[in-house]
């Protein structure tokens, strides 16, 4: 076994480390790698059992940074002070501009191994052959959909097709499903799902003219013809190059012949592989003339580089500089204002944006300036500082950037700007010179801009009364106001909890043990055990009646509640990891691959304790409770919804109603001074909005009350007749 393989096997078993996050003190977790899906798993010990706390796709890992340079470490200085930089690392991951982060502290013996392995696996996940990438992706998608039996149904596949933006006729969809559902059970396993996928992308029409009926292979001649006639790839005139391309794609020593061939799936894999990328790989390297004067080039530039969101109240971050530079940006902006300790701060002045230290910005720029490109970096300085702090800025530039900083002309007697090639690995400061003593300064207003925040007369926080809240105690919500010479602008200050980049939402981690089709599964009960007891009392289904719900004490686990002799009992369904697979059990002696198998077993085998034994009998069926909510209108039309929402002119006002289409609901809400409608599909007891799925309308509404539904709008103000009359006055 190679060194890397031994390393991976160790990571599969799990390595003990400390996880540092914003909301909780550093806690011990098991750090594992699931090679089947190429994911990092963090497992937390709860009551002696492993509970999945986070999962990170290795393909989304952008950087592994050694040291303590993260907000999580800053949040807990006392708890992390005793650890050295060579014990701490941060994983930056994600696909959006603002990356998430995971801050970790490893044992000294494990530190180098962990950092090396994560970097190597992240690179391997990007450079892996296309068939392997598809295999991992299919496994992850299957886990996200899979039910308690480790299978997916036709309902799951309908949601999958919506997620991948593919529309099929009902007949074609059923035909594809029946082809892989060989036993006619209405559900398929992972192998069947993979077959469904490959049948889905195999277009027979594409191959009719290319393949002989008695030889369903793509021969060297056939492949060369395809490249020349269909893709217009000029290199394909050379038969030897085409042969080499096929052999590199196959990577099979038994088929390394001068006349190779592709099977149809192999040919499809080639079509989607990097070898068939639309971008010519030679353009990954700069091949233009870079010896012209710098002013002759377009330069990739960033405005307000430090911001992670809007210009009024978002967060400023040094990570924004790191991200821009690594994405290839060569001109970045620093808005500098007087700060404490006679050192400037970088932020969007006279707003609520947070402030970052000028010196930290310079250190970040130095570390990341030339990771992606060796060509010069230009620092565009917007200077609002006093002369004493400007002098300190100059000293900081020299001390931090050192020889990288351009302080003298490249050519002493040069008559034109130096070229990008001459300026490689140099940092240039772009700044307005102070005017000469007798120089006339003329200010011109840009008529295309309504106002500039920097030129406001006054700005600050004012509280406005919440006009929609219908509790007896009035609420006052903070707003940021900006007063100009002729107008006043304001924006609501969000009161959401501080985001923790170490946390994840329920959609980011596969939850294969949940099956919305099982009537005994009640999901998350708002009042936990109390509500479970009420349901069992109200249903009155007799001895052994039961239900399963998410545990309120053990996050990620489940509870079994059942009726025995007039009393409700609760059992913790425990879980543990065995060889990378989650097992569920009520007692150590018997464990199950999923909860469905556990429940099925105890319906025919007795639950035993020191006091009693019984079999699970009648399940308490799940029911949705949206009809009793103030925001639900069972008999309202689209037109009536719009008329009601017109009376409540506030973004985030909403109601839910049945749609005109059968098995659909709609959220009608206000956003950007307009009324929008968002369709919700009901499929059995599953509610789907876009690609997100929920167990109930109540859960869906609660979710979008916390997270944005449309752009930056959340569901904030439930609207009914009473609210519309009070606000609208009619």
C-alpha cells in the first residue's frame, strides 16, 4: 500500500482534533474523509455516540491556510492561545465569492499529515478523471435523495430532474424508470440510479449514423471523423494524435493499442471531460505580448474590494482581498480613514460597514498578491486620512511590502510607462498627488449619480415603528438614514444572528435516513416530547402505537415515542459510525443500516426493558398543520391575494394560498415594492419550492422566515384580514 493510501485509510477511520467556531467554544470532533463521495465529515461525540455535524465537498476546498488568521480564532483568544501556529489550520471552501471556513487545531503528530492530505485530496478531486467525478457525484446525489431503505422512488427522481433542469414527458420518464426498476418494486438502489443517469444522457439519435448495428463501438476512424466533421478540431487530421488522445482517455493498459476504440458510455464520458473542453488549454497561459507600456492594457480591477456585501451595512474583510487576488484581479481598492492608535482603518466611510486594520490588509495583499499571477498589483488608494496617519501609512507600506513595493522608476531616463513584464512581482501605489499651492481645483458633479454616501450631510441610526407587527407591545426596528442636501435615504438594518461560516444548513449534508413517505415519521416537532405525547393521546390507536421524530436532546439523532398501558414512553434511537457507515440502534446488540429497518424489525420483534416488552403496532400518521396558521388562506385566489397585499406595502409581507393548479400552493409576497408569487409543489407529503424540499408548509415558511426567499427578502410579516384592515385602513 502506497504512502498516500495509508494516509487516506487513516483519515477514513478519523483523526481527533479541535474545531473552533464563532458561536461555541472549541470542541473536540472526529475529522474523517469519506472517499466514496470525496467529502470531509466532522463527527461529534454525543452521549458516547458519533453524530454527523458537518460535511464538506473536497472539490469545493479552495485553500488550506496554516495559522490562526480567522474570526473563529479571534473570537476565542484565551482558549486558543496555548496552541502554536503549526498546530492550527483553516479550510476555506465554497463556490461563491465569500468562502466558508472551518478552523481547526490538530495534534502536533497529526498536523502535517492533515494539511498535506487535505491539499492533496482537494487537488485530486479537481484533476480526477471524468468518470470518477460522475461516480462520486451520483453517490452524493443518491445519498441526498435516499429513503430509510437505501433506495429512491419515482418521486425522488422527479425532484432530481427538476434540480438538474431537465424536462421529460411523463411517458419517457416512466419508460426510463421501468428500464432500471427490474423487480417492479417502484424503487431502485444506487446501481439502478447510476443506470438511470446513463440512460438519461445516452441519446440514441446521436449514434445512429455513426455506429454499425453489428459493432456498437466508436472506432479510431469513427472518432477521427467525429472530431473533424462535427467539432471541427483541426488537430484530428493527424491520426496518431487522435489515437494518443483516446488512449489517454481510457487509461487502460489492456487496451493501449494503436487502433483503440470507445464504448458508447466511454465516448459520452469523453464529451464531458476536460480533454474536450471548449477552451483551448494553451490559453490557460498568457500568450499575448506583455512588453508594451502598462497603459496599453485593460486591467482586471475591483471596486470596494474590502466589502463582502452592500455598501451600507455589510462586512469588510481581508479575505475579500485574498479572494480577488487569487481570482486574478490586478487592481484593488483601499478606502482609508483615520483609525485609533494613529493607524488607518479600511471601510466604506460614513456607513455601517465594519472596519478592518490597514496593516492587516497589507499583510493579506503581500501573502496573496502573486499566487495566481506574477504580473503587477496596483493598490488604488482612496485616502480620507489626516497627514499624521498618512505618514504612518507610508511607513507601513515600506515595512510590510518591502522590496515588492515600487518606489523608484524602473528606467531612470524612461520616456514611457514600464511594461507588465518589467513589473512582474511588483506592487504599485495609485494615489492622487496633493495639489500645488497655486493650483486651481475644480470639482465637477457626476450628474449620472443621485448621491454619494461620502457627501451626505448627516447619517446614522434611527428607529421606525413596525407598522405590521400585531402584538400588543409595539416594536421599533433600526434603520440606517442618510441625509443629503435635498433627499433622505434609509435602509433597514438586518437583525439576523451573526453568521457562522463553520455551520451548515440541512440541505448541505446528505440525510439518507429520512423518508417523507413513512407515515410514522413526523420530522421535527416544535414542542418535542410534549407534542409527541399529545399526538399519541389524541390518536388513541391503542397499545404499541408509535411515531418517530427528530431528537430535541441529541442533534442529528431521532426518538421513538410509543404508547404502553396508558403512558407514553420515549426511546433515543442512537447512531454510531462503523467503517464510514452510520448504524442505528436501540441496544448495542442489534444495529441497522437505516431507521426503516429498525422500525420494521421492532414491529415483529419485541422491545425489551427491565420493566416490560412489546412490539410496535399501529403508527400515528403525520398531519400538516398549516391550515391553522394566520398566514394560510384556504379559499383565496391570486387576485384576492394581490388586493390584500396592496394594503400592506412592506417588503417581506406574505401569505400562503392554494394555487390554481391541483397539488400546488403559492406564496404571495411583497419584494422591491412589487407583489411576487412563488409556486410550491405538493408531492405526497413532500413540499418542493425550486429544488428545496420540506416535510410541511409550516417548516417551509419557518425556513424562509430565517433565510432569503427572493434576493434579500425573507418572509417577515404574515398577512390576514385583520392586518390588512389595520394597515390599509379600509
